[in-house]
């Protein structure tokens, strides 16, 4: 199972979308995953991973996505 946080920013923004995931937000993702696991009988086969997807939205053209696995 993968818990995934997706952040998007317009091109030229001050920070990269992934910089918006602070340690406090990463802790919240971990807690949410733990709650889900408790309510659904524990981890599925293969375990649990927390990923992050950052999307940059250019003024023109297709969005650019970056996927990082196992961030928290």
C-alpha cells in the first residue's frame, strides 16, 4: 500500500512543491497511515510506503511531475 502526498506549484514559485512537506506534515502522514492500518487489520502483504509527488505547472505545456518513494 502506498500513502501519497501530492503538492503542486506554478512554475517560477519561490519553493519547489516538495519543500511544502515539512517534518510536521510527514508526521501527520505517518499517523494517518497508522490509523488506517489499525482500522483495516494491519499492513497488507508488501507493507506500507509513504511517497511524495511534486507537480510543477508551467505557464505553457504539460505539467512536470516528480515522484519520490519512501519519504517518511
